[in-house]
C-alpha cells in the first residue's frame, strides 16, 4: 500500500500522470488526448478529446457482471413503498425515460429541469438526461414557486420533469400547482412537462403541454436508447449552491472529469465495493444527492438507497432498520440530521444489527465534537467528516482510507485530498501561511481537479470574479471558509470568511465559539454571529437551542444558564470569545439543506434587511430571534 503522503504528492506534482491513471477507473469510448488543458486559467478542461457517458458508467457497464444485482433501492416511509431495481431493471427504466424525453423533443445540450420528490423516477430522469446528453438541473422539491421560477428562468429547460406531489412527515405537499405557478411567473416557458402521478394529489393537466409518465412509459416499454458518446467537457448538469451566504450560484459541471472524480472518490475515500449497499440520507436536490446518491455509488457498481421520509418516522430507528435490512456498508449523512437523532434515545440505534456498516461519512456543516462522539459511540464505526462544496462536487478535505488507513480527529474534517492543492492565505496580506496552527482563508491553487465546477452557468465573468484571486498564472480558488492546519496536515474549519469576528483586534471564527458552547451538556445546537459594536468593533452573539427546555422556567433560570455557557467559553477560549449575550430559542433559522443562516441572524441583530431568504426552511425561526431582540 502506498502512503497517502506519496499519493497526494504525486497528484500535485504530476497531475497528468496521476489523473490519467484514475481515468482508467471508468469506461471511455475514446481516450483523452490531453489530460488537463489549463491554457485559459482559471478555466480547466479535463480529459480533452475523450468521449464517455455518465449513464453508461453508472448503469450499462455493470450489465455484464451484475445485471441482476440491486442497483436502486427506493424506500418511502411516506407512502409505505419499497421497490428494488436491479441494474437490468434500472437500465430498462432509464431507457423508457430517455425515449420519453426524446419524444418530447429533448436533444443533446437541451436543459431538463427536474423538480421531484425523492422517488426512483427522479433518478431515472437524471440518468436519462445523462444518457442522451441533455443537461439536467435538479431543483430541490421543497422550494416554492418563486425559487423554482428563477431557476426555470436561468436554465431555460425544454422539458420539466415533476410529480403530482411530495410528502413530508405524512403531509402531502402538492408540487403541480407550485410548478404551474412558477411557469406562469417565468418568462421562459418549457414546451412540455412530464409528470409522475403518485395519486397523492389531483392534477389539472394543461392540454398539449403536460404528459403523464405512466402513459409515456407504457408506450416506450421496450425502448432501446443507446448512450450518446459525449465529449468529456460536455456539460452534464447545473446545480445551485445552498444560498447560505447570499444569492445561490449556478454551478456547471462537466461529464468526463466528474465521472473520473466520482469513481476515484468511491475507491479512495468511500471504499465502495461492487455488490455492497450505499446509503446517503441527503436529497437529490443537493450536490451530495447528485454525487453520492445517484452517480457515485452506481459508478462503483453498488446498490444505492433512495429514501423518502423523515429520520424520525415511524421512529428514530428507521435509518438503522434500513442499514440492517439492506446490509449497508457505507453511509453518508449530515451533522444536522445526526443532531436531530441525538435528541432521541440511543436505544433506537442499539435495536438493530449494524454489523455490515463500516463507516459513516458526514458533511455539509461543521461536525461538533459532542455530536461526533455520540454517534461514534452509538455505531462503533469510524465517523468520517468530509469538507467540500457544491462547487467542488467531491471532498476537498477528509481521510482517504482507501489509500492509507488514517485515524480521523474529532473537530477536523481531515487532510487535503489528492488533486486539491490547498493553501491557507492571510486575508489581509494575501500571503500564504505555511506554518502550522496559523489561521487563514482556505484556498485551492488552480487548476481545480476533475469533478469541480467548470464555470457559473452562463456567467464566466461571475465565475472569475466570485471565486478567483491572485496574480495571473497563480490564480487561487477561494472557498470562503476560514481554517487552520495543524503540524500533521489536519485542517480545522473555523467558519465562513463572512463569519470571522473581530473582537478588539482578536480574530475568531464563529465556529470556534459555537464548538465551545456546544460542549455545555444542556446545549443541543447553537449559532454565533458577530454584531457591530461601537466599543469593540464587533461582539459575538449566541442563539442556542437547549436540550431540556424545562430547565428554563423563568428569567432567573435563563440568566443562570447564560452565565454557565459564558463560563464554558471563558474557560476554553478566554474572555475574548465570550458572547455579549446568549439567548435561548427553540429552533434556529436554516437553509432547506440544513445549514445555519448566520448572515440572516446577523442582519437581524444589526437591524438590517435579512437579504435573500428564498432557501430558508422555517421563517418562524428567524421571527423568534426578532421577537427576542425586541423584548
Ligand atoms: P452558498 O455558497 O450559496 O452561500 P453554501 O456554501 O452553504 O451556500 P454548499 O455548497 O451546500 O452551499 O455548502 C458548502 C459549504 O458548507 C462549505 O463552504 C462550508 O462552509 C460548509 N461545509 C461543508 N462541509 C463542511 C464540513 N465538513 N465542515 C465544516 N463546514 C462544512
Ligand atoms: Mg458556498
């Protein structure tokens, strides 16, 4: 086994040789002539001259060896359905969908917007697009008409694939009226809408525009639609970032680089073996759903679980029940979801035989130590934090146990992944911070490795201006996250660059203060923001959710707990980190993808407008904070 350090060094010093090697993990129709064309930085073109197809690599190429093995396992605790599709069946369904899209006039390069709940047809639609070279743009099913309309406007889809309804916690959410309204609001009108009728909600079909998947599928039952061989640089999809820091950005991804990056990550990071089962609890509306529900596991020849439902219904054991039933080996989730489960009894976890499980991967938000500790003890398997972005498509920082087994460290997502030349930069001087334990902005020296964004959809200028800094020839990609690297190369993410607090000249990441506060035994979750202060420049304000709200009987109890929390911070960070106030709420404002909306809290604290809130989960959460501040 090579050492990871050696593996990493090779990826940075001899990227062409390194990635040419990784490219062998997938099937190509024609091999690449140029591994990386970086003649127009920061635009990197990977595997130029090569032709391949994502759907071929995810589905067709497995038919020879594993046609009758499970490929897609669809489980819904909302409609009580469980359907297993083998690779052969998935192949047939995808061709039926591809034939239907072709019938509706979709051609290579056309956009197809997918606005779907977590049902198997959503994956069929994504794979069908990849098969014929159409560009998919998946919009999270939880978004309402306004957000959907702006995405229709931007993607200009020829066809929209949708469904009558989704369901959440047993409550039906009708999609069709939201879609109709979004199309009405948008200046771009899709020619056709293909609808899956789940019989959850009645639909008014628009004659000439709306088509039912059931009927189309029947018509194309025997369809044979070959994979279109696409240039490696052909756009596979566009997808929006979560909108945590402002208006979401439309990320554009290629075909060949993405396929190689995913295949490599499945081997080196997730150690996925063909025939095993992968379970990612994310949603296809997010990048994790694209990379690690649909494409990654299937490319690796694994079965993948697509779960529609809450982690707590019918009870908090549902995920673990699925792990037992389908012998899941690799599971991917988010710290937010684990924190939801943490409020429940550990017994739910102990009830099931989890011996198949080899690791749990968590990403999307900082993983606080108490949460990591709790789930690690409960599961008895390695908990592997991984840090990345919609923009990168696969982990920037984590542990590559498939290359060399390394221990993970609580609080750290890990080391720089192969292909990512990660540099910490002093945000004031712009100098690289080479020593250990120095705080700086996490940047990546161009070119970005395969799988990362090509550009911002239809806006090269925004791509360059938003993300890239530094001198020509030495351009750096800015992650907008703030971090620190220890002497062993392990990184710690300290928060977003927007969230750095400057208290009387001391620079602190909100994350550092949050981490400290969450170590108090009665704190379930906390958000810290920096608020302008005449005297100190900025002060920290904390909003916390308590585990046991019954302790907060009266004002005195509030003050007592606030004092305790401050004492915890004083002890770990010193008085500079101590928040000016610690206020208690029952829920924190988050994006639909479960990220804390610190910028909205900060704006409210400073009496400013809260900005773009289209991706916010629960407006009542922000209202609670407003009410508190007014009281
Ligand atoms: P937007 O870019 O629209 O403001 P967003 O940054 O939340 O939204 P995503 O691409 O979904 O959109 O999230 C990526 C960000 O999530 C990272 O830049 C980082 O701030 C945070 N993040 C992801 N994984 C981790 C992790 N393991 N530890 C700490 N932070 C993480
Ligand atoms: Mg971001």
